[in-house]
C-alpha cells in the first residue's frame, strides 16, 4: 500500500492551522446551509491556473469545473457520462448561478497537443485525441491564415479561440439558451497570461480581448 505523500500531509496541517481555524465560522455556515455561489468558472486543469487564487475567492464563492483546455462540449444526450454537462446543468438549474466564466490561459498543454499533435498522435491517447478534436475546425482555420502564423502565434491564437468555442457550445444547451434570453445568466470569456498575471476579458461585440 502506498503511503500518503508527506508534503501533502504537511500542507494540510498548514491549511488547518493557518486558514481553517481562523475561518471556522465560515466553514460551519457552508456545512450547515450549503453552497450558493453566483459564479461558475470553466477552467483548465493546468496546475498553474487556479481560479480560486486568481479571483481571490473564499470557499463557497465559485463553482469550478476544470478539464483539459477549459472546453465545454456541445449539447448532446448520447452516451452515458457527461461530467462537464452535468456540472453545467447543476450550476444553472440547481445553484442558479448568474455568471458562467470560461477561462483560457497561456501555455496550454492541451492546445499545444492539438497544434503539434505530440500527444494526440500517441496510440494510447484516445481520450485526449477525442477531447481536443473540438478545436480541429478552429485550428484548421487559423492554419489557413495569410501570412501564416508562427507556431507560438498559432498556439496563442488557438488558446483564445478555445474560449470562444466553449462559449458557443454553452449556447447549444437549452437551459442556457432560455436563461440567457431571460437575462438570468451571463456568459463571459477570459484569458489568463501566466507569466505576466494579465487577465483579458472577451468583448462579445468585437470578438477581441481587453485587459482588466
């Protein structure tokens, strides 16, 4: 039997005594009354991009779903397991969040795999290959641009396009269509640059990103 990592046990103790104890009343309230966040964030599972840290959020303030390349799949009911779709449905219909934020980021490994095919070409990478195929159309369109984009430019452009793809796919869900049309939910696209700490917000009218 493998032992639980010592450094994680140490970090938990640090959390318990430095954070939990001083905020115990808040945790007890969450435990008794449940969560009621008004924001859902769809973010990448990249360990360098943590929504709670970036938005200085306390427990209970953000409902976060993280996956490879912060992608939302289009609405469909075939198959059996739909983790992102289930979380989206729960956030919209049960938690009744007022905002859904899709957050892309620089240096995304999933996007790099889509562009370079260094991961998706592996015979045992069926899950990544299928998942990242959601960006194939955008990738092909960017590759066809003239003058041609350099590899770093292509990856950055596709990271920004991935956010737009997720927003478009969000709007294929009937519950999102209804709630957005009634003004009860708003969709937002953002992009976080790891090296500079810059957060850009997508302007839906122009399709461009503007720094916060």
